[in-house]
C-alpha cells in the first residue's frame, strides 16, 4: 500500500526513480518492524529511524549524483532538509527527482510503513494499521492535484490489496490448525450478530448518503496545492532590468560573463529577461518561475520553424542579480539550481548569481519561416490580452503617430516594419542618454527638440517606444533584455541591449531591430510628423475693452441727388466672381503641378528599387481614382488581379496599340515576356483588339510585369536594373492612361487635379 502511494505521486515526476526510492523505504520500514517485533516497543522506533536515516542519505546521494548537482553531500542534505516541502510544491511539472523533491516522499513512506506495521503486527489492529498508508495515498493524490490524470488504477489496486490483507489476517498466528474449533457461547454469538448487523447498516447508510456526493467529485477538477505556496520571486533589481541598459552603456568594458558555444557559429543573441507587463511607467518581468531540475519542460516549436540545438557553457563574472543569461529556448541546465518560466523561456537562480558560477545550458534555437510573416495575423483574445494592454494616459502624440504608421499598412507585419523603419530613420542611438521609459520619457524621446536632448536615446527607449507604438497599433508586443554575443569569450556591458518582439499566429515571437545604423544621419521628425496642438494656446493679450464715450454730434444726412462715392453692386459682384474664379484656376494649376511633380519624383528619381515601388504606388492610386480601390493588405499578385479586372473595360483598342508601341520600346532593353506581347499589340492593333475586345492587352501585360518587379524588390532588393525601373514607369503610365480613358469626360478633366494622391500616405 505504501508503494502504491509512491506510484501515485510519481505521475508528476520525470522517470521512475521516485517509485524505486519509495518502494525501498516501504520495504525497509516493514522489514525492520518484522525483524524487531521481539524487542520492546519503545526500542523499535529508534532502530527504525536510524535505518531510515541511512536509507534517506543514500537516496539523497543517488538523486544528487543523477542530477549532477554541485557541492558536497552535507550541503546538499542541509539544503534539502530546509527547503524540501516548499520546493516540492513549487517545482515545475514534470518534477525532476533531486534531493529537494525526494526527501519528503521517502521519509513519509518510511514513517507510514513503520506506523502501519507496528499497529498491525504488534497490536493486531490490521484495519487501523491501514490508516497511515491510506493517509499517505490521499496526500499523494492531493499533491498531484490537476497536474496528472486521475489515479484510478493505483486507487483500485490499493483497495484490492487492503481486502487481501484483511482476508489473510483473519487467522492469527498461533491459532490451532488441527482439532475441533472452539465453541462460542450463545450470548457472544448474539452480540456478534447484532454488532455485525449494526455495522452493516451503518456502512450501507453511509454509502447511500455519501455515494452520490463522492461520485460527483469524479468530474470536479481537483485543487492544486501549488496555488497556496508562493513560487520563487525575483529581486527588485531583476524586476525591471531594462533600467540597467543605460548604466551598462556608460561602462562598456565591464566583463559580465564568459561564454563558450558549441553547436553553432558566433553572433548569437543571449536573452536575460522578457518584460511583458507595462503600466505606463515601468516595464516589468511578467514571469512565474518554478523550481526546475536539469531537464526543463519542452515547449513545442512553431510550425515550419527551423530548430537547431545550441550548447553553451557560461561562467558568471560581474553580472549581479538572479537572472541567468541563456540562448532561447533552454531545454537542459546543469551546474546550477534554477527556476524556470515556460511562458517566456527565461531562467533565474533563486540563490542569486556569484562570480565564478559556471553552468551549461542546452537550448533549442528557433528560426521562423520568413516567408510566412507577410501574410501572418496576430492572435487576439484573453490569452494575449496581457501583451496587448495599453495603460491609460498614453499621450495623444503617441496615439497619432501609431495611427499614422498603421494607416496604409493593413497587414500586421507591415505595421511592425513601418514602426521599425520610423524609429531607425528618425532617431539617434547614444550611450549617455538618461534611463526612463514612462510615457513622458517616451514622448520626449519621440517628439522632444533635437537641440534639447530629444530624439536620442539608448536601446531602452527604442525598444520601449516600439512596444508601446505596436500595442497602440494593435500588435501584441513585449520587450526583451539581453546581449549580442560576438562569439566565444567575454560578454561585456557594451554588448547589452534591448529589442522588441511581436507575436504572430503560426510563427511565434519574432524579434525586430529598430536601432539605426551608425553611419546613417537621422531625419528630423518634424518633416514627416506634424501633429496638431491639442488645444489652441490662450491669447496672452487681454481682449480690448470698449469704454463708453460721449455720443457724437449728429450730422445731416445726405440729400437725394447728391453724388455718393462708391462702386456699384454689379461691378462688385463681377469682381468677386472673377477673383474666386482666378483662385480656383490657380489652385487647380498648383494641384496639377504638384501631382505631376509627385509622379515625376516617383518614376524618375532615386534608386531603381524605389522607382519600381513608386510605379506600383502610381498604379494603386490610379485604381483608387478610377473607383476600384484595393485593400492595403493584399499581395502584389492579388492587386494585379484586381487591376486586370478594372482594366477589362478601360481603354479602346487604338489607345492600347499606341500605349503598346511606347511600352515596347522601353521593354526592349529588359528582354522580358512583355516585349513580345506588347510588340504584337503594337504591330497588329486590329488583332490585339480582336483578342481582347475593348480591353488593353498592353495594359494587362504591364500590370503583370509591374507586379513581378514589385515582388522582386520585396524579396530580392538591389537586383532591379535601370532598364527594369524605366519599364516599370512606362507600365504604370500605360495602366493609368487606360484607367483614365474609361472615366466620364468630367472625371477625366479632374483626374490630374485630384488632391487625393497628395495626401494619401505612401
């Protein structure tokens, strides 16, 4: 029965070592009681406890040796005795059998076997002797709680074994085997019959009353005793390690730890802490750490992710606190007693770090499939509400900037890239910026005057700003503090930095890098973001007061017939109408000039990649002006399909032929498939018109070629040639003319002066 209690408890342990240790304790305790039953009762307990100490010591030595724990036996035993119960209730499932987690079950099993054997053998109370192992079994079931399947098998086996024990103990040792059975007086028989009947009635009544209640408990989720025990807590220093970035940046040569890597090349990113909670003032570690053994729980990797095994030996130098640096995600730790949070994949050492501490971490580093990011969504619901929460009090400037960056970026990954690009292009990375990431600090970093210390900061401000702007834009974000390890050797304070991460469905947490390049000169924020003031500033000058004055002397009214100076009403109306018309003409001319300059800049200025992107933007704006807008989250292929549908009734054959002739000359230098198609449309316009009816074959081919070039820019930047950029510009003009030709006459007149493309964000 004691062994079955160990089997029940072993369901939350890794391996079967605990069952073997508990079985040894059960067997040893019962054998000691059987062997010493001739001794006085007061002598059995000390002898049994002395043997228990020897067995327990051997169990602790075996568990420590298998777990590879450092330190001598005395230190390990003292630590296990002082923290056995709390660490058993705070250890991570599955629990590794280490001295802390096996001491209590082994001692409990031995004491239960000792008490049960003494009561059953010495006192002859078999049923009462069942009480210690039954209580041990109930305690095992309670400790396991909801962390394992119901212990139906061991419980049924416990009842069966108890029944067999009662059946075997009906005849006591020393009872006569041969000869007639002793006679029993009739009065005794009557009392036994009455007692048996009364006992049977009590059992039946209890089963009737308590049976339904006990049966209903089968479907109830058991209570987890772990919720009553506080898990290991991090120190105040480690609650927000983001504030340590500025101090490390001012002492870049401080050696924090040494690292030696096996299984991958240099340039690994080592993680120290993950900060998920933000209250508008401070980012905090949102982890719940549980004591763990050498083998950590396995978290399944994201689908389609590439996983590589990395093994690092880390020796602590001047790094303080409890947080243990490790490459995500750790799977095995040896050389240090750790606590682990599976949600963030971070480690702490509850006893704190000390110089010279050496441990080995084996991690499974994931590399997500980059091809899935462009179309990946972000999760929603209560499970990610924590990393989507935006505390109250966010400045309006932050909200307006987040809205501006997300305005033309419908896809989550596009929004994240827009925020990353904005921070990298407009701000400067410095080492002497003061620490701080509360709302006022971020507002000053993002919008403060450049000559007054604004628009400059450490990676603390860059990562915190990205995370807050991302949440305002609907992205689940968090901040990570870690180190950029260049390879084997020392990791210094100058290698510490913070970076943001965004959660995508089917991909997992993806890191972003909003830090600018050292050689890039940041652009002033005022050029691209000009928020309106929240309220107009009150006038500093008081409004003039009108003082009462003496009434003027009356003057004679002019008599009829006298000449009056002034302009007649018809002349005044004509002048006003002429002025308004002149203003309208000037405004239209300015709009037309601005539109033409915008198109010229997009199609003919800048690198080839940028001009291809500008041609694509001209096509999307033309679709929008033609009454066929396309959502911003569509891929280039989907936009091309929508453009082909819009072009089905756009340009007449003669227009297609003329456009095809111009496009053929441009594409002649590229040598694409569009050359042959456009050439046929230009040389045989009648045949082209016969094939497509009223639609433009040249415009269709132009859309296909433009979509291909945009995809090439997106997935293979820097590979577009000048000839291809010119062909993209001509393709955009062909499509624009075809779409414009299908509009009514008055809309064609207003096409070039429509102010929309000037205010629509690229």
